[in-house]
C-alpha cells in the first residue's frame, strides 16, 4: 500500500494505519471477486492504488475547500454515489472520511452483492446499499433532494449524468463529478442540462492524481433550485435524448 500512503500524503489526506488496512482489504476483495466476475479492468496492485484509490481521493481536497472545511470535513454529510460499480468513488471517500453517511447506488445486483461483502469486511458504519436505476431512484422521495453530496465517476457523458445525479442533491448541496480527458468537450454540451436541472457550476478544476500522468477534472455543481418534477425522465431518455 506504499503507493497509496505516499499519494495520500501528497494530497494532504491523513490516513491512519487502520484506514490503510481497510484499503488493503478492499483491494484484496476486488482482486478475489474479479476472478469470478468482471468488476474492474484494473487488476495490478499499484494500478489499483493509483487509478482507483488515489484517483477517487484526489477529488476530496476540492470538496473540502468548497465547503470551507478541514480535510476530511468534520461534519457528517450525507453522500450518494451514483453508478458506484465496485464502489468508486464512494468507498475510498468513506474510508478516508469516516463520518460520511454514504449511500451506494448501482443498477447491477452483482455489484451490490460485492459491496455488501466490502461493507462487512471493512466494518463500515452508516453505509446503505441500493440496487436500482438512477432515473427511478431520483424520483423516489426517500432519495430525491436528500443528499448534501452526490458523486459519480465513469458512469455516462456529462449531459446524461447531470440528469442522473442532480435530482438527488438537496438545495445548497453539491454534485461532485469525476471526469477524464474529454471533460471540456462534454462540459460544453452539458451546460444546458445543468441549468435546466437547477444547478450552477462552481468549479471545473484540473486535478492531479499523485504518480499518475493523466488528465483529470472534477466538476462541482451547486444545486441552487429544486429540480423540476419532470426530471429525471425515465426509460433511458437521459441517455438517448440528453437535455
Ligand atoms: N463508478 C465506478 C463504476 C463505473 S462503471 C467507477 O468509477 O469505477 C458504471 C456503473 O454505473 C456500472 O456499474 C453500471 O451498472 C452503473 N450504471 C450505469 N447507468 C446507471 C443508471 N442509470 N443507474 C444506476 N446505475 C447505473
């Protein structure tokens, strides 16, 4: 876990011995389950530490800065991770930021089964697992407008993704979206969707992941207004006909 330890230090994210151990167990489970099912294409240990763990942690300083909070923030915020897959960025954030009240959402049952095992093995508290489509859960009162933060990484293009994510955020809360090299191009096409859904871009910042020479950006969208009840649209419309 040396790569993770050096990288977290570079990001100024404090990790105790116990937290590093949680990352180690998470990596081991990822490797083990990946033999039975396709969870991630990244299997090499150092690559997992860089491209999954540090990549996810790299968004945290920006969020803390926007909240005007310490790193990790002390307030117990409610966060939902949409299309979390094998738990990214939700699980690394939860390990590094233990008082986060985390909900992990994915459409695929096998991902949720894996995450159930992870939550137990890491003894994570205040984590809720939900299997379902963002388009449906975003209309459900139990989830709509309930979160201080909503995160997503590698789920859909930005114009589609904003329609998945913003309905979950409470007024005044933040959507935290992780993007790769196509970020700028996608962003231009997503401006309209952000406006319609009640958001305002507060940051669209290049983020450097320690020891990784790849372009990354984190987009922070503040929810100014409630999302109109017609959104999110269902039956795959956010993807087929993005706003
Ligand atoms: N966020 C993870 C996984 C990315 S793969 C990571 O960064 O590694 C995309 C995941 O999003 C898949 O697990 C898929 O099941 C889920 N997904 C895609 N569209 C979704 C939707 N509309 N609702 C819920 N989950 C969705």
